């Protein structure tokens, strides 16, 4: 069995936290039941990336995917929006992708 989504996200967040020009945080989306039991409350933007932040003055979005999981239609739209507006977008599927993302953000590879 491969790495869990939550573990890969934590590893990515820890790696990003070591970059001087980057601030990143966990970005949750979902639905929760109201405490009074009268319906649900939605939170977060559906399709937004698992990790968001700022790197080098640009908006940063990092999507975590494991196994054969692919981007959903709303995630593709979010990715396209971030890129079209000059933001940075990365898809991380394994620890090697984390290393490559860090290299790009630190200017080691274009």
C-alpha cells in the first residue's frame, strides 16, 4: 500500500515551510452538520487545492493526489484559473514530486 493522502500532504507542508520565501497552509473543503441538527454547513471552495499559500509574491496552489486519482472537473478549473492569473500550481503524487516542487520554488530548476 502506498502513502496516505494526509501523510503526503503533511510532508509537502513541512517541506514548503522550510522555504524562506514561501508561506503555505492546509486548505480544507467539505460539509459539516450544524450543531442544532438543522442542516449542513459547507466550507471552503470546491475544487480548490489541498495546500494554498504565497511563494515569491505569487499565489501558490498545491494539489495532492495519490494512486490513480485524477483531477476532478472543479479542480481542473481551479488549476486553470490559478495559472491564467499568474499563480503557481503543482500536483504532488509522491515524495519525488515534493522534492521537485521545492527545487522549482527555490529556483534550483526553472
